[in-house]
């Protein structure tokens, strides 16, 4: 009879162990699913931020190019004013230096 009690205790132990292992597997699976879902959300957010940064970079580059071209256009207009005698050489050089510093 003593052996039967030990056998029953072993059976209970293994059943509990099996139950805990199944529970751990289910919990791990649930954590994995949650992590995957959160990872997808964070991934989309990062992709959106990256695209937003890229768009801002493109916009800045276009603005800088336009701004540089504007400066060049102004210098050309100043040159025309100098040539027509409305600006002195000194005034032209000062303004040109000022505008070139913006580029």
C-alpha cells in the first residue's frame, strides 16, 4: 500500500508539472503575441517618423536651393543697378558680401 501512495503522489506531481508547463506555454504565447502586436505598432510609428523626417529634409533642401537661387538673383539685380549707376561699387560689394554670407 505504501507503494501505491508514492505512485499516486508521483502521478499528482507530474500532472501538476504538466499543468504548470501548459500554463507557462500559454502565458509565453500570449506574451509573444502581445510583443509582436506592440512591435508592429512601434514599427509603424518609427516608419512614419522616418518618412516625416525624410519629407522635412527634402523640403529643407528645396528651400535651401530656392534660397540660394534667390540670393544669386538678387546679386544679379544689384549688378544691374550698379551698372546703371544707381549703386556705387562700394555699395554693391557690401551688399554682395552680405548676401553671399547667407548661402
